[in-house]
């Protein structure tokens, strides 16, 4: 809990100190007569500023930081109207940014059945049945979070399990990674799917021995079912965004990189931002395909010229392959636990290259989902072609996930100026079964944060929520320990890839800012920078205490957007 002071005694102390000081020991802009609206003192402050790495106090006026330094120096900026927050040794960092997430997707998931951690298909079906009592007649039952890797036998589920509890109501349930869909017979009937339905490009319809659909759809095949879902209204989209934003700010997030949104969602974001109703900043990635890429020359990417904007659409999201958990990630060699399968190409290699060049020439940023080693190599090849086509462009193209890399491809990130946008909790979620997928040799190239960082690449961190849980500190914990919440495995999984605490925080702050072209305004605690701050309930340590650490306050543009009372 924060100790907040407005008392005359503390104010008098600060004024007295400020009158006796010579002004040394601070990083500040403006004279001592500039009084702050908000001051933090007595803290463990990570500034991410190479010239002033650690401090104890920060002063904020309006939307910006006016001074960073020690308590005595910051006392200069205390006036009668200044709110003083005594951190008592707690940690304050630049505002945490999730560099890869689905904020609107989180809002949707909050209104659907949560299937995370269920231990069987039958248990998942029962949860859906119980939740369906609140639905209108004919309304689809939706949910997300099932993971067959947690079930006995680790086999994909079947529509029959859902049919047994909900034979008439259509059901559509996304896997935890969002790359597989489980549906019942009613949903298949509405979609017109039967044994004659062909697999779409970049997708697979799981079938039984007789060729009949089992009810599971991989990657692009999910569209066959989901395009039949009722379209949400603007009011529903708005409700979902605001609900998700409330969850995010409560765990210290001040900005997100929102992946793969439609124009209808973009429109709602813009409206909320113009109304001043967004409590965090959103850097938008438009959901892309060949048609969207072809139209980019008619659209202008938005630029946040001072770091204060609450919504910016500057980037495009494409998919190279699927996910490792559903064996859709594109691999150079077959899966170790499925020898006839090398994964899926959601977007073909030639199209990736053509699209990357077109995006670069149109002046947009490109982020491409790539999980498998073949998927990552194809994306790097495409980015190399784009760099050659636009050699003077500040592209900052990004590989989203970069989970399995061939050794030869690791140094290419730094060489090509490609950002590795990675999610630390993916490693600790996947580690119980990842080696089964790729075998003992290829696993050495899995989730190689340290190798990428040491090679000189930019590493931006996120969570991919709602695939993973929202709190960034879970990602920080995974990055510094490579362990699950129970401290397993001892010493960490592939521990040579661990990050230091400061490196992990940097990936969620200044590196995320760089990945969104706002490194000159955000992600660092420095005079003149935007006052986006995250304050914790204790001093951060690189150990299991991170899992118990809570957020006391989230400040966006100098305004308190969350506070633990």
C-alpha cells in the first residue's frame, strides 16, 4: 500500500530541504520554481536511462516528467498543491508496456467461458453447459483456453463431447493459443461443414478415420466456423475494450501493442481515444492479408509525434505459420512427435516476401507471427527483401513470437534491424511438452532471449494475453528464472537463456517503446518524457517474490489510472 502525504509537516520538510540545497545530483529540466503536480520519493527507481540508471524520486507536472533524482533534489519541485507519495523503498519503473497482446480479445474472453487449466474435454464441456444458462435462445456458446496437452492422452477433443451436453445450441471454443477451434455439430451444421468440405489454404479440418470432421479446426480453417458468429455491435466492442483496459491498468500496464484488429475495432478505439475514455495507450496493428496489403497505398500510417497519443494505427499484422501446441508451426524438419507433419503455412513464402516489400514501400510497420524455425526463416528472408527494396527506410519490422530458431538465423535479427517481439511466459507454459514437439536438438533454439539480446537485437516483451495471463510481472518472472510458479525445474529450463531483472524490465518498457517508434518520448524516466509510470507494492527482486508482487499505482500521462486503495 502506498503512503500518500499531503500533510503540512512533510511539505514543510521538503521546503526546508529545498532551500538548503545547491541543486546537484539531479536529472531535471526547468528551474526549482517549476512545481510538480505529483512527486514520488523514497523509492527504488529504475529509470532505463543510461546516464542516470537509478534514482529515488520522480517529479511530474501535467503529462510529463520534470525531474528525476534523489529525494533532496526533487524537494525543489514541491509546492502547496503537490501530491507527495512516499514509496518507502518500493520500486517504480517506467510504465509497463505489453508489446504483443490482444486487448479486445481479452474483452471478448471476459464475456465467454474460461477454459484455462481444465483437465479434460468433459470438464470443459460441463463448464460450457453451466454458462449457457445465461444465454439467449439461439445464441452461440463461446469460450477459450482449452489445452489438450493438459489432458490424459493429449489428444484433440471431439464434437461428440459437446454434443452430449449441448446438442442444439452452437458452440465454438478457441484453444488457449487461439490457433485451434473446437465446435459441436450444431455449429458445423450452421456453417455447412461436412466430409465434403475441403481444407482451406493454411488450415486443417481434423477428421476421423472415415473422413468426417471431428469438430476441431486448425488456423485458417477456424474461419469456416467463426464467420457464422453474430457480428458485435459498436456498443459491444466498446464495452469489451473498456473492461479489458480496466484489467490491464490494474496490473501496471500503461500501453499495449494491440495485435491484428479489424477496421470496426479500430473505429471504436479512435472514438474512445477522442473522447478521452481510454485509460492506457494503444499502438494498433491492423489485421492483414493480401487484400489489406494491396490497399495500403491508399491509407496513411499514423505517427505519434510526441508520445502522448492514446491510439495510433501504424502497423500491419500477418501470420507466417500456426502454433507449436497444435502442431501448426512451420518446421524445417517434421515434428518429433508427428513425423509426417511439418506444420502449416498460413501465408506462403512468396506472398510473405511480396507483402513485406509492399508494406515497406507504403511506409507501414510489419509484424509477422512466426513460431517454427521454417516460419521464422521465411519471415527473415522476406524482411531482408524488404530492406533491400527500401534500404533507407526505418522499418523496424518485427517477428512476433520467434519461438523456435535455427542457430544460423539468430544473428540475422540484429543484422537486418529486426525486432524480436517475444513473450516470456510462452516458454514456461510450453516447457512441459515443447521438447516432445521438436526433439532435444532443436529445443536449444527455443525461446532464446539471451542469445538474441547478446547478438545485438532489440528484444520487446509482451504476454500475448488472453493466450497467457495479463500481469507483466509474470513475464518478468519467467524471463529471469525460466521456471513455473512452483519453481520448477530447479535452476530453470534452458537457464542459459535467462535475463537479468533490469533486462527484463527494459524489454517491457524502453524496448517496447522503441518497437512502437516512441523511444524519444516514453519508456524511460527522464525530464521531458511522458509520465507513464508503474509503482509496485515492494522492491522488485529477481526471484519468486515477483509472483506475490502487486501493483500499487498505474500512472498514464501524469494521471492516476489505477490505485490500490
